[in-house]
């Protein structure tokens, strides 16, 4: 079985839940309970109190439907699911010695739609047992934070990770969802738009060391959401690295408390976020 990526994520929510936050981040509302990215991956809302309950995955080369439950989340692998091909016009860059952008400025994009669901991060009480379940499906280890976290991609040639599994003695289940936008410039412009709509920055913008992605984390009514782009693409030649836990490997750089959407400058901050420390616990 070859797993392509995430097709659907199911959240249980109360009747009073305001789904406007999902269209605000750039998902398209198809029904009262379905919110879709450009590639067809989507969030689905159902009545309840448990939060994230299911993750559905697209598979190929197999008619078999496989299901398992781990850390309170049901995972479904099915070849009947289909993701759309998405063509985006990213901003060309002029690195030293190259001339990809000639006689044109980088446009300021006020907002854009989400391209797709990039990855999901979950907590587990038993890291090795959870990793084995995904390995048995065909997932591969991309990188490891020793005794803390494992980054898994769903097939040999794929972006760096589709699921991040983090061990915790205090909690299980959902940690965050990452939504892909078209390029690293759009991470910042999308982040400024979300800031203007009242979303609180947890950390970002910044750049991860592991996966190299540009990123910005926001708190939402459903939990922690990440806006991201420019992730490493791996092949079968990639060799995983096992890192010792330390805060410097989480971010090469990051801005505390986000950027002010009006001044386009950093917000004033009087306290240091514990976000990085949480990821290393």
C-alpha cells in the first residue's frame, strides 16, 4: 500500500461552534460541515465534544481499506479517495547569480486560499508503538528528535513529513495541523491577514531547521494551526538524522508574538513563549 497524503480530518464540535474561522484561514466552505483546500483535502465537522477524531488518508495501488485507532484518533486508508493536482504561480526568486524575476516586483498578496493539508502532529503515550503502526502501513522515518518526536512521510518521494508523532506522558491526540500555502512569501502575507482577523500568534513567522519550512503558528477555536511552505522534498536516498533535543533545532529563527498587521512590524512582547519548550517535552 502506498499512501499519498491526508484526504480528510474530522473534528467533533459543539453546535455553537463558529465555523467562520475556517473560511478566514482560506478554506472553501462546500457544505455547512465541509471546508476544503484547493487540492481537495478538507476538514469535516461533526457533532460532539472530542475534538479531532479521525484522519483519512489517500492510498494507491491497493483496493484494501485499512483502519486503526491510535492515541484516540481513528486513521482510515482508502484508495477511493482522490486529491486534485494544483498548479500555483509561485514568486520567482533572484538568488545570487540567477535572474528569475526580471523587470517585475514581488506582488503583495493580501490573502489566498489554502493549497492543501500538509501534515498533522499528534501526541502519543507510546512513541515506538505508534511509529510501528504507521511503519506497517508503509510510512518512512524522515528525522528523529531522540526520545521525543518522529517525523514520518507517507511514501519514499514526498515532502518531509505528513505526520509528526510526539511522545507525552500528559496528553494524547491532536497537537496541530499544518496548512500549505503556495510559497514562503504567502506564509507572511497570510499571517498578516489572520492577525488582522484576530487570530493570536503562538510563534512566527520563522523557519524550521528540521524540514526547512517557513512557518507561522496561530491559535484557533479548533486548536493550533500552522501556515507553512517551502518544505524539503525527500526521496529514497534521504538518510534520517537523529537529533538530540534542544531548542536550536526547532527554529533557525522565529519572531515572538508575530507581526502587527497595521504597522507590519513586530508586536511588543513582555514574555517568552513556551511553545518551543512544549515541543521538546
